[in-house]
């Protein structure tokens, strides 16, 4: 059984550094579940390496972390990695793009060209950062609920959930966190917490997928 | 793009945010409260993106309250 995963994670500004660090948690989980992870990170997250590994490892799951828009996913230093005219490489794969906007035209095109399912965000993906914790993203209490809600999609897939279930896990986790913040009174009293609340809601609103909701990594 | 009244509303809303938190707009930069206010005041593209986000959240508040009051399945 193919258990190859291709991860791409950039780290060239504050936001991508947070994605980079939190993606490490997913990679660790994937390793524990017996997946073979190819990890394209920082300056190695370029077009040449991406397509090379896509061909040589034929991954079942591609997890993209970086900057994006409706038509393009970008790698290190904003190099175009996948555009609407280069989605054929995603054929027969499940893709999760943790980046702004990619689930729209890019996701549509990928699925039209044979990508099994494309999970992503239809608009922006923002991260609240506690200034004093910006060097240690995994210990940032303001960012943690937002990053966990997006990480859970990849970890749910790795655990054998379907695409639809993985996305639903994220929605449920967000709802639980929103309620916790609101009903504990923290939204009213804790200014920092408000940014967590608002970004949790907004990112979740834009979470979307195209393709087969019943697809999964483990058959 | 946005009228002055809207911009004043958003600047007031941003001013009420914590100075200890920044927002990373992935791939476009990280902005603390005062930087966000400056971007809005200077009518930059980032400023427009910030106004869009703030307005969307304000407009979604009724929807959000319905979502959070719904029973879980």
C-alpha cells in the first residue's frame, strides 16, 4: 500500500514560520502512523524539488503550507509551485493546501484534472500571533486554537478519516473553541483572546473542499 | 474603495485591539495593531484587506450567534 506523503512548508515570514512549525506536529504524527514523509522545507520548497518528488514518490497525500491565492500556490520566496495550468501532477492525490484562496479556481481545476480531493481555504487564512511568543509558535496560546483547528484536518486524514470527516472535525473543533471563549467570558475580558476568536471563525468560514468527500488515505 | 465613515469605524475597532497581538496575513506580512491602523489610514492594499476582514466579521456576527446557539448533531 502506498503510504507516501509529500509535505511542502515555507518559512520566510512570520505567518509561514508558524505554518512551518505547526506542520512539524503533523509530520511527527504521520511518522508514528507508518507514513513515509518527504518534507520539502524552507529554501528546498521550490518548484524543481516539488515536481521531482511528486514523480519519484507518487504520494497519496500532498500537504501544502505557504502563501496562496485563487489561482496559485507559492513556495519559498513566492516561487509559483502550482498554478491552474499545472494541476495535472495532482492527479489521483488528496491535497490539503493551508494557504489563502487555493480552494477556489486552483482546487476546481485540480479536481477537474483528476485530483481526488482538494481541501483548502476559499479566501484568506490568517494567524493571530502573541508578540512575545512569535519566536516559539508551538507555545503561542493565541495562535494555538487556530493552528490546531487547521492541523486536525491533516491528522484526521492520517488517522484514516475521509476528506468529509476531516473537514467536519475541524468545523466541530472550531465551534467548541468559539463557545469556550465566548461562554467563559474571555471574549469580553481578554483583548488578546478576541483575535483568536475572530480568526478561528473567519478561517473556518472559508474552509472548503472540492472532489470526493469519501476519499481517504487508508483504504 | 471604502468611504471615510467605514474607515473611521474600522480604525476605532482596530484601536480597541490588544497591542500585544499581531496578525499574520500569510505570505503578505505580519502586522501589529498600530501597523494595521497605519495601513488602513494610508489606503494601502494591505489596509484594504484588513478593512475587508473586519467588515466581514462585523456583518457575520448575527450568523455567528446563530451557529453558536445551534444544537450539535
